[in-house]
C-alpha cells in the first residue's frame, strides 16, 4: 500500500461525488460553519468565510455558500466570529511517555486541538516485541484521532548492547507495512549503522524507501550527516544546537522542533524559522506526561509559546503545527482549511493565546463523540497485553557492589532540559568526590536473565537523601535507580518489582511516592486526571528528598539510552556513545 492509500488520504467514489456536488453548489452541505474567519497559512492574514462540509471533507470555503440561492445545509454552526485553523499535527511522539493508554491520550489531547499524531511505539515494542506493536495498531483502528503508527526501526536501539523484552525483526516489521495507519519507518536511532552501511540497517531502509523514513541524529554534522541524509532519512527531532539545525535544513532535512517534558527546544530553534524554510519545519512533543498536558497543553502550548515568547508570526506558527507536517509526511488531505481537505478544524476565540472554542475531526464536533464514555469499551476491544513484565527477583544491598577506593571515576552529568549528557571525570578521595552531587546509579535487567546490576555514578539530580527508581528507561526499559544510599535504592527497586512497574520515591527506606504502571511497566490504566494527581504526589515526594530537576523520572529514563551522547548506563554497563564502547566505572 502506497502513501496514497493510507488513512485520511482517499475518498471512495460516492464520497467524492458528494464532495464535488457540494463544492459546485448543487447539493446540500452536511454542515456549514458560518460567521467564521480563516487563518491563511499560505499567504498570511485572516479572511471572512464560510466552511461547507460534505461528510468528512471540506467541500469548499467562501461566503458564496451562504447566498440566498445556495442549497441549504442540513446543519449550520455559528462560529461567533471565531478563527478556523487546521487540526494540529504532532510529528513525532511516544504515547507511552504520557503513561496513558492511546484512548486516554486521545481523550486528553483531541479537545486541545491535536487531531493527528504520528507515534513510534518502540517503548512497548522493546518490552513486549511484536505483541506490543500490534496492540498499538489495534488501538489506532478504534480511535477518532488520526493516530499513525510508524514501524519501530530499532528494537533494541543497539542490538548486543542492552537487554530488552523482544527483538522486532524486519520479517515482523513488514507484516504491518501495508496497514493504512503506518506511514513509514520510525526514528532510525542507529545512525552509526546507517552511516557505515550496516547491511541489516540498510535492509530496513530499503524495505521502507517508498514510505517515510524518520531520523534521529543528535549532534551529527559534516560528512557523517551527509551520509545519514544520503540514505534517504528525511527528518530529525533530536537536533541540539542552532548551527546544527541550520546545517540540517541546508542539506534538505526537515527540522522537527520538540518541546517535551524534558527536552525543550523551541527557544533554540524558533529563531531559525523563516518564511523561506517554514515549510521544512514542523512540531513534535516526543515525550510529554499528563502533568504538562493538563497544566500547559500539547501542540497548542507550543504554538502559544512560539507566538508569545519567540515572536513568530501567527500564520507561521500555525503552519508549523499543521500544513508543514502534512506536506512533509505526504498527508495530502490534511493540514489546511481548504477544499478537499479532511474537516479537522480548530475554532479559536483568540489566535495569539490559542484559546480553543471547539474542535472538529472528520467533520464531527468532538463533543458528540462521547470520548469519556467509550474508553473502557474501546480498551477492552483492543485486547491490551496485560501481564507482569517485571521478571526480576528482589534485590539486596550486596547486589550493589561498588567497592569505591581512592581514584578517578567516570560520571554521567545531567544537562538540565536536555537528554544529552556530559562525561565527567571526578576524583574520589576515599570519603567524597571532588564534585558535589555525585550519586549512585544502577540499571537492572528486568526480563529474567538475572544479570548483576550495572553500576554507575551520576551528577546533576540534586538528590540529598533517599532514592528514585523507575521501570521506564529508554529504550529497553530495564529498572533504573538513583540514590544517596544503597539501602534506599534497594527499597525503591523492590517496590517496582512488587508492583509490576512504575515510578517510585523512597525516603528513610520507606516508599513515599509510587505511581504504578502495570501495562508493560510503562502505562497506567487510570485516567489522565488520576495520573495527574499521582504525579503531583510524586513531585511532593521527590522534592522532599532534594531533587531540583522538574521531571527527574523522564530525565533519568534517558540516562539509559545508548544512542544519545555522551555517556549512558545500559544494563550491561557504562556506555560511551562517542566511541560506541563500554568503559569501566573507574577512569583510566
């Protein structure tokens, strides 16, 4: 199945004839939105109009649909002078990072304008293999939101360097390529494999070369970047510096600007966006939890921030949120308020503050979709893979055998609001490190191999006592723990093992905060509001032990990812991403 036959792309003959007849003014529209203004994403500016909808499609725009001799619509909606913009498109995200199941994610983000999301479920695929990926596709089939599920390309992220729950081989991947909700290959994180022409990696790229090829290339520049792009990779959401972003744009790569719970890149990249290159720039959230979604928003928050803080012209900010993304992914019937486009429409009381009046998807007012009432049934119909994925025996203090002696040690240094890390070398005099805030850290394999905990040291969490632990650790999702004392770390890890996964805070060897994630150790079965309140409790608990990071669990999750520079900790040991090799805890 080519891109032309994917979801939202086609109308059957009967639908098309109805759309054309309504467009010509010969048949009654199903709906007309009147007293509306349209934000012109192509030319800029706002103009008065009416929107004639036939089925799920915008048949036409223009005040002529309100003429006295025009066919009367079956339904009129008075927009009250609101401004219509296209539904927002999230160009790359992991719904698992929201800790919500896809139906709960839809319920929370569709009302704030996110009508389309392009996700990579490699988190659950790393935990459960093919079964996890297939479940996400089943969910997408039951959703009103346009959820596109890219085929996870790197499961595990680096084969042979970490333990995960199941490999997702090319033979399994190809079973899903023809699915109407699959737009292409998800983020190709193994950029060294691409650049050095690894045959197994190139097999995947060639197999999906007729669809979209998503990228992942932090800090890649020069000849290495040339090679990565030459393979056919189209975009990157992991750009770190402004000069790097400019080079990627110059070389034809689309720049996906991200504003997640940890990685916040609008301030860096909004100044790069111009009328010349805005069609090559789009937006994504990547990893954003329910607390930020409820407190700030989703793509709507990014638009507001670009307009009000970065002073981006209004039409450009909304262009990045819709039309640019639709063009990039080849979604020809999305991204504009225009004839032939799917009627995914956001009505705004104010374009500068993104004050949403109402949202329509495929021509339907979302308030009529009964999102609240149908979640439980849709979740059951999707047949979620409910099982305990934490196959690890409880640990004891002797399992964390640091045996530190005087010398120099390799330390992972957290960079606030970034997922890259620095590689710090710190001297230990037998009692303390020369740098403050150096803490114990461990990555513990959880899939039944019973490997010894991989031990590391980390700086920048601000933790003064106790420990935090999580079963969310990108991308293989082993158990991660950071602590001041080994005893507190043991309590935190064992609490996760007992609860089938989650996020945990320990103080004085007692659990003071626990958010359970029983589905794959990644997802809650609670509502977004309930998760929000659980996160609020966690925030109190971790601030009580001195943590200064806004989102320590998300920040900690990326300390395990061996494809993001510079130093990371997998369940196999301390990994230097710059040399793609393991190093000892003690520095040479």
